[in-house]
């Protein structure tokens, strides 16, 4: 088997970039970030794994003790009653695990709200009843008290707000579980957005993740739906994502690397914010401000500028190209993070969650997509196995039969590629793959979950901007583009296919 072709080196892309050519001091800072980020991400992954592993060690018990009093106010009665039932009557009815986790989220703080939001946006990755049960979490974050954001910025940089900005809007543009953002203007007239992390969040997340790991393990003991949802694996994924998201330096790196990938790919249809190096810290991030509205409001806001089918095509192409050509991609493409501007082009924001894959995982992704394009179930599973979602030695033909039976039950026309591939039917296809993997006890790697999640987000994108599009019709031209653009890489990757 030929070795997988290497991915481009981001430092090399930075050296040849025109995007930052006029700002050598800016490029110097970004070179340091890129080098630092490689090692720092490995450390975060190790920290996340340790925090998400359920145990009764002293550190975990101390964490539970610090958060347990508040949580107990909301959940102890229900847990006590169901514990009695579990002992006297055996396994609980379906819904018990969901109910207990809802109680934990309502009684907990930012960490639990963030988990609820992540579950609520995991349509197709978790059972529908879990997603629906946490829909209320999407809009629960309250803004910081007046003056807190300004004080935190001044404390971080040890100068007055007026020294940093010529204008600063005290009313936040938005508030989330991790922080909030404000509009501001630099002294040179550059419009920027200032992102401030909630005070004390990093330590709180670490404590809560230890408690959460025990709660997930208990829910899986009590509920079949929790086991099917692989809740403990989901907490592990959540820990890995949130520990990167709370350190804004990672978001700055993600902005730089995705901008470099877009520049190298010639993506003139998308704009990405630039971080301001001297105003970037772990808990404060200043970046250039972009124009646009969430894509689900674009048609009514810019009716004469928006070409929905064009945007769908470039959104699919861009999402895939970032991943399979450069190994880095935005990991949270919901409507609030994908803007359409007055020119009818895209602006991406909020790079707190991003995925990165190896050359081997890139090759596995290509094989999975190629299998999907030619409706080859076994090849799709081979790609997933090469990615790490299916252990070596598993009976892939048997899994392929299970998957095809699942698709046959959900939508026979989808299995046989009859009719149109609508946004809903693509979601059903991905959901069937995930259910088969989950029912066999397999855990999807973090990057694969983010990739699937983005494909499901593209469903919403298509529904808002090109509702009549047949996604089957997009497959051939998109593959044609990649074959023309990356012939050597793709031929090398697919050289071992039957």
C-alpha cells in the first residue's frame, strides 16, 4: 500500500501568504501560535481524557463535593427515588437517564448548560429524544453584569479601556455559556469584536467535568437510551472540545489556519476574522469584525444578492476542501456562525471548535466520501474503519448488511438512490450509519463527529437557501472539482481501491 500523501504545513502556507504579507510582525506572532498549538492540543487531549474518566479518586470526589451541594438541590430527590427502583425493580423505564441529566443541567452552571447546548445541536448524532429534551439550553446564557467585561479587559492588559480602543460598546453583541462579545473600534479605525471569557470558568469546567463523568456512567447504568447514546463517550468528546474552546488562543490559531487554507484554495467567497496578536490572551480575544447576518436570515435581508444554489455549492466544496486538502476545518457550522454578507458571500465566525486530522484520516475520509458517492456501503465502512471508528478485525460485510437493512427500513429509495437526495434524507443516511456504529459499541473519533455534524449542518444550510436542491446532483461536479484540483493526492489515496 502506497503511503498517504502529506498534508500541507501551515507554517509553509504562512510563509507564502499574501494575506499577511504587509504585516510581518503579525505573521511572526502567528508562526509562534501555529508551532505552540501543535503541542498544546496534545496536552489538552490528555487533560480531557483524564477529566472525563469516571473514578472515585480523591480528586474526583473533591470535585463532586464542590459542585454536589448545588446539584443535589435539584436532583437528589429524583435520583434517590430511582435508585430504590433500580435496586428493587431492576432497569428503569426509558427516559430516566434523560430526566436525570436534565436535572443536572438545570441545577448546574455554565459547564452543564454548555453540555446541554452541545446535545441540543447534535441532531442525527444522538437519539432524537435526547436532542429534543435539551432544546431549551440554546438560549439560556445570561450576559455578564454591567462593567464586568470592561474590568476584566483592563485587568488583563493593565491599562485603561480607552488606551486599547477608541470606542467600546458596553452592550454585548451576544452572550454564551463560555463568554460574551462586544463591538469596539481600534485607534486606527479598525472595527473589531472583543470576546471575554466568563470569570473562573476554566477551574469550574475542570471540576464539573469530573462530576459529569460520574453522572454519565450512572445514567448508562440506569438507562438503555443512555447506553445507546454512548453518553460517557459523548462526555469525553465534550471535555476535549470545551477545554480547547475556553482557551481563546486556540480560537486565534484556528482563525489563522483556516484563513491560510482558504487563501491557498482560492476561496474568494468566504471571509474569516483576523485575530489581533497583541490583544490575544487565554481569556480575551480581539479580532476583526465581519459583516453579515445568519444564513437563515439572508434571503429576507439581502433578497437581491443571495444565490442560494451557488452558496450551497461553495459551502459544500469549501467545507470538504478545508478538511481533505488541508486537514483543518471549522467544527461548528450552525446558522449563527455562518453569515451571509451584502455581497452574497460567506463570513465565518466563532472558531472555538475546530477539527484537525492526520494524512491517514484524510485518506480515510476520501474513501468514505467516495463510497457514499458511488453508493458502496462496504467502502464507506472501510473508510470509517481506517479513520478509527471501527476496530480492526470487525466483520465489515456483516456491518454493511446491517446498515443496508437500516436504510431499507428508513427509506428504501435512499438505499437504492432513487428520487432526490433532500436535506432530510441525507440526515437519515448519516443517522443510520451512526446508529449502527453505536449499537455495536463503537465510539466515533472527535474529528469524525465534527465532520458528520457539519454535514448535518449543511442540511439546515440547504433548507434555508436552496430547499429544492437535489444533493445527488451536487456529488458529481464536486468530485470532478477535487479530481481536477488534486489529481496526484486523490490518485495516490485511491490507488488501493478495488
